[in-house]
C-alpha cells in the first residue's frame, strides 16, 4: 500500500522558533514540499557529540531527538543484563551537548534497536519496542509502546502507564522511529524471514488507526543492520560492524537511502565519520531540527568494554 502525504514548509518550520518562510540550502531554494527533498549521503559529515558517556556503560543502541525542548534520548542494554536476553534497557536523557540529565530503566522491552520521541509541551513521550521475546541469547520487542519520560523511574512491559500498539497482524521484531518533518511513525518489523517498513500517521496511530501510508520491503544485501530513520518520502538505513580483524579502519559503515513510495534504493555511501574511534560500532539514526533546518544523524559506540561511550555525526546537505 502506498500513498503520498507531503508536508508544507509552513508546517515544517513550525518546529523551530523564529524561522523565516524562505528556506535555502547551498544557495538553492528547497522544493515547496519537504517530501521532495532528500539528504545527499556523499556530503561531508559533521560532529554533534564526541565520546559522551551515557547513564550506563554498555553500547549505545539508538537515539532520538526532542526537537522542541532540545534534548537527546539514547537507549542501551542495561548494565548487568548480560547478553540482553531479558530485554532490559537503560534510557538516558541528555542535553544537545551530551550532558546526562536523567534516566529510566525499561524492563522486558527488547534490544533498543531504534526509538522515537514525541514532544508534548515541555514533556517527551518515548516510542519504543516492548513485550520482548527472547531468542538465541537476545530479546526483541513484539509490540510498540508509548510512555512519558519520568526521570529515575523503572517501568516494566506490564506497567499501566504504557500505551501499546499492534499495527501489523503477526508482526514480530518490531521497532519504531518518528519523522519530525511529517509527524509520521515508521515501524520496522518482521513477518517470517522478511523485514519490512510500514509508515503511519502518528496521530492516526494514537487514535487507534492501523492503515499504513507506505509498506515496503527492506532492501537485501546491505550488511549488518544498525538503525533507521525517515525524512519526508525517504527512508535512511545504517549498516555496518565494529572494528575488528575482519573489519579494520575505516570500516564498513554505510548509509542507504530508500524511496518510501516505491521501495527503490536511491543512494548508498560508505561513511568514514568518526574513523579514528576505537571499536566504532554504528548504532542508531534520527532526524534533528536546528533553527528549522534538518540533520540526518547517525551514531557510533566506542571505548572499552564496560566503559562504552557514544558519538553522533550528521549530514545536512539536501538535494
């Protein structure tokens, strides 16, 4: 099922205060509709965070931005959770400079492969996988959950404050991200051995809707999956592995762009962002909005075992 839902510049610029109506990048006016624009993956990357500690000391799994209140939320397997078979996660709230501002523990949720943030006034609601199912020493969510961030709180998959959603019948291995330019929820899920991406209007989901705007198959042959996000009519995927004997620097981390309307791969580029990091495992993607301008952000875990740190880079050139 496909549909074309585009967002006007007026709606997009509502994310940032004091943004002028004309939006130009590289001296060229961007198309009237955000859906027509995509990130140029071969453009240079810039550093947002460099080797910042999260609340726990395990590997960063994913992150997302509260673009209204200016915060980053990052998720990782909880300290002492071993292989992660229980699905226990640590959620860290950070400033955009990487200062830890708070945390939550999420027990029985999954692996934290990707998360989304929905700002509501001064609060933030997290969208994550939940109802973890253990398999082969790890855990993956089987439903999507929405809950308000509350510093210091521990919640379980059965906690009453969770709002839960089953958007695709029979889906397993479910995770989600939010596109702040369109207010859409993107869900990665598996049916049998196939992974797919379904895109929904966020408010429609909250009202009980389950009809996707798009539903496409995941491209094959991209390597080890590590994260995703969307901007307008385009999906972005992060793949690659940590440095090692079989994957020496500059590594095998790739960014891939896929057209949500057709499922066609539009661009794929190797990135050497953060190539001097030790370990350097790619982890997570998200869209940041700064002064009305979008950034395609992607993360890396580095550092020694039991002392991992997080770095985030971004690309901002649009075509």
